[in-house]
């Protein structure tokens, strides 16, 4: 019964759209065209095109195209405006029942008497600012030119440059975003409007460190909740728009090759490789864009944690602060990132088809050596762990956009998959009891460490742990949205949006843990080294 009601609702919406579209057709004409930069020939999204002296007008879409329906026959002055560009006017004649095409190539506005140098990054940000001005909600936009000119390690770092957004870090680089102070699990990550599956094991947060910033055309952060967004979003939505083929016909190549040096370990080996190509076929109607990228980063680190305590606390005298524990940790982390994308777009007379496919994977090899001095328990402990993690994200989406009069149809079918895999992580813990010559108050952590006995003959294995974890999430999404534009004046307009959406989500989390604890003095450190020869290469007795 519920399915029949939904089907009836969709049928009524489609019938309303068809009837209203037919009612809009008649003896009136239609004006359409594009607005682009005069020098670069790039589209200018969010530009305003108005018929002077009337209430008719439209704003360009992401590809720079606009459509003004239901224009009575006659002669008009068409005006195109864009922030940072000079306003252009053209005289046109609209005929009944015909489509009049009028295109605009806008030039940058210059200050008379002064030299103005406009960089590619500034040009891209002007387009981003116009998109923000034309948005119906609170939105921040970063253009592709700005993304690629700044040395961001991944997409999360690029998002963190926007106001109201902060970044959580892992291994020295951003991986998750916080919007308006809300945790990543309360925010949504989308790619061209399609929801990206969660990668977190304990929550629904999404790790976006695997996404290369060189794949992106723009980044949008929507901070206001509107009815056409996901219902489970409290903080905001981050939308990544993928690059498409250039508008100009011809084979284009973009490449990037970088090398790096890790000063902490004194090693070369860091590198980044990006190669992209695009072309247009069939009279520039079909665009093809493909890109591959590979990256290796040494994200190793040394860490020091010190615990302090107050000796004989009192409110009447100055209290003495002493060091109770000190922990040293060396983390050897090698992160390899791979990515590939294939984007096809086909221009229709009144719309477009857009197929996006991308695959990203991050592989991290992690080794930890730790040593902890704890005077409060009179112990000296050692820790060793070795493991790896593989994070994979795949998204395929087909978009269909179509305009008929004042109506705009947007349909999408998408499938996405994420996998967070830690195949095997092994950990060893060793413990030395009665580890200090004295346990009196230490003024600093260096005195605490100097008081340790460091007696390996009295050091024993305490525990052996092993774990395997795997989290998988699949999402299938299909949506059908309609939009009706109702302009009231050259400055006031309204839009009615309605539609349906279906999303099926599957999530699975498998986790296996094994632990073996040993009795005190069961195995000495030398005995363990005999059984595990590789541990002889690790100097666990040094801080």
C-alpha cells in the first residue's frame, strides 16, 4: 500500500510537470546562450542575464549556460553581469515560437590609470565568489585554480581553508572535517551531489584524505540545512565537484612531478605524480577527461608525553610539581596514495548527460616503538607494534539534466563503495618491575629517565596482541528532482523544488582481537629475542 502511494505521488508530480510545461509553451519565444570569459573562454557560472525593463532573467549554471523562457515577441536589450567583469548589453529580437541564441564574452573590469595583474587563481576565485552570491543558502566555494596552486596534501587540507571549517589530523595531514564545531559524524561528504559512504569504524564519519585535490574542479561547503539536503546532516555538507573536459576542442595534457626529503629520518623517497588528459569529440558535444595520480609520503614522527603530579598539595603554600611518568614513542609511517578518475559529459540541446567514475586508495604501513617510565608504579615498559591499513573509496554516478521552459529536471543514479581494512596488527608489551633506583619526586622528566635501571635481565614479556578489522559500506542512490523558476523582477525571483529520492545503504563491521597475557617472570626479554629474531634489530633499551 505504501509503495502504491509513493508511485502515485511520483506520477502526480510528473503529470504536474508535463501539464505545466505544456501550458508554458505557446506563441512566446525563448532566449538561451552562454556567458564565458573573453580571454580564457572558460564558462562563468552564476552570471546574471536580464532583459532590461522587464522582470525576466536567469542565472548561468555551472557550465555557463542560461535559458530565459516565455519571452513575448519583440525587440529587447539583454544585459549580462558578473562580479569582477564589465557589464555587457546586446540588442536582440525574439520571434514567436522560436529560440533566440545570445552569447556573451565578458572582459575583466580594470581600474583606469593603474596596472592590474589578474592571476589564474584570482580568476578562479571570482567565479567561486559569484557562485556564492547566486547560492540560495550559506555556501563557501573554493575554485580549482586556488586548489591546485596551494600545496595541500589532500582534499581535506583544501576544505580546511574555508571559514567555519576545521580539520582533524592523522599522521600530520588532515583527514576529516569539522563544520560549525560539530563532529565529522554529523556532516555529509558528497561527490557531485552523491553521498560518499562512511569510512569510520565506530561512527559514520568519512575520511577524505585519500581524495587528490588535483581531481577537483571546485569544493563547496554548504552550512545551512535546506529541505533538499540529507535529513541526517546537522553540521553541513562538503561537496566535491570533479574536473571535466575543457570547453575548447583539442587534446590537452596536464602533468605534475614532485620529489621530497624527510628531515626527521634523513631519507629521500617522497614523491607525487599526476597526469591528466582531456579532449572533446563529435562537434565538442562529447567531453572525455581522465586522470591518474600516485603519491608516497613519509609521515614518521617522534612523540614525547610527560605526566605531572603535585607533591603534598596545600592551599596555604606554593605547591611543588613533580614528574611522575614519561613516554617516548617513535612512529614510522609510510603512506601511499593512488587515484584514478574518468569523467564523460555529453551536451544535449536542452540539457546534458554526465558520467563520473573515480577510485581512490590509501595504503599506510605503520610501525611503533614505545618506551614508558612510570615512577608511580615503579615500572619501565616497552611496546612494539606492526600493522597496515588500506582505505578504498569507489564512486560511479550518472547525471541527467534537462530544461524545458522554466522547468529544470535533474536525475541521478549512483553507486558508491568504501572499505577500511586492517589485515593484521601485532603488538608486544614488555615490563620491568622495580625499575627505578628511587621513586622520590623528580623535578623534570630527564631526571626521571636517568633514575631508571634499564635492566633487560629483569624485563619480561607481559602481553601479546593481534587484531584484524574490516569495515565495508555500500550505497545505492537514485533521485528525481524538478525545479520551477518564478522571476518577479530583475532583483527578486523564486524557485519551487520538488522530487523523490531513494537510498539503500549496507554496512558491515568485522573485528577480531586476540590477546595472550603472560605470568610475571615467565619469559625474559632475552628469551623473547631468541624466538623473534627480528627484534634484535630494535634497540628497545634507548629512550
